[in-house]
């Protein structure tokens, strides 16, 4: 194996998924060396101890023990993790809140390539996003008070209450505007956060922006202008005004 290869293992109870992943990696990700696979969590733990991988593809739902239990069973998680799941439930919500990469089944080759490309080739032996992950998976989405974002400066934990508003930019970039005036740029589309953030606390008022309703200081019914901290004013689109006014409890 070449030194620049990413050593990976795949843990999934579905044989078809294991075979498809191998085919996709061979065809589209030549920089990944899939050294082993397992169909149970216990076997996966042994493979991690034997191979010391840079990357683990980990199925969320498996009989007996799930993927989260594997992470909890390993004292030091010094590898990157890409979760693989066919379920859109609280587990997927926890993954999103941790900014951990995930792939929905059936696996799309482009999404696989994008997930691999996000790995830092200079730092393949640890994933800082996993530090508080085991606690997150015990909660449901409504319990979250913070989220971890993959910003331009690295991974950062932000409190939901500190978000003023969120703006979409071209090229699937999203900018978080914080109450302290700071900005955080995230390479995810606004629709991603519309699905993720709790409603009605966060309300999409326009094709290109969302607001934290707790931070709305005023609203002009005639012009449709929302007033936010730091002198920010945003327009509520005409088709969103009815929903926005109902949430704001304005007649």
C-alpha cells in the first residue's frame, strides 16, 4: 500500500452494502485502500484493533449492537468516521449535529467522492468531531442547544441561541451570522439547515435566508422587513409572510 493511501475498513451487516462499497471505492476512490470489512460490531471492533485504520465506514443500524455502540466501545477513537445509514431518524439528526460525514443508502458515487475529499490528508488519525458524539446520540433533535459546524477555520461548536440569522450564498455556501457580529461560513446548502434546525425557532423567510425567531426585534407588516440585532434588516418573501406572521403571532 502506498503511503498516501487512506486505510479504511467497512462495518455493515448487509452483504450487498459491503460489496457495493468495495466496487465504488475501487472505481471512484483510488486513494482509499479498503483493507477489511465486518458484518457485526464486535468483529468491527477487532478489525479496528488489528488494522488501525485512518477511516471507518460505519453502518448506523445493525442487529445486536449499532454503530454508536462501536464508537463507545473504543477507548480512543483515533480515526475518521463516515456513517452509513438508510434511516432518517434521530440517529441521522445526531450525525448532522456533529457535522460528521454520512452517506444515505443506496450510496451515491458523487456523495462518496465528496465525503472522501473532505478528509484532511495531513491528519488522518483523529476526528475531533467525535469527542462529544456519544453524548449526542442519546438525545433527540429537540434537546439540542448547540451544533458543531465545519467552518472555514475548522470544526466549531456554536450555541443555537447565539445565531442571529443564516444566509445562503451561491455555490452551496451558507453563512451563520452570530449575535457577537462574527460570521461562520459552512459548505452546506441552506436547505440542509432548514431540515436540521428546530422549527419554529428557526424560520426560513426567503429563498436565501433563515432567522432565529428569538432574535427578531421587529417586523414591518407593510414592507415585510424583519429587524434583527446589529442593525440587520431582511425581507420576508411574499409567499412566506403568512407563515412568518403566524409564528410571530402578528395579525
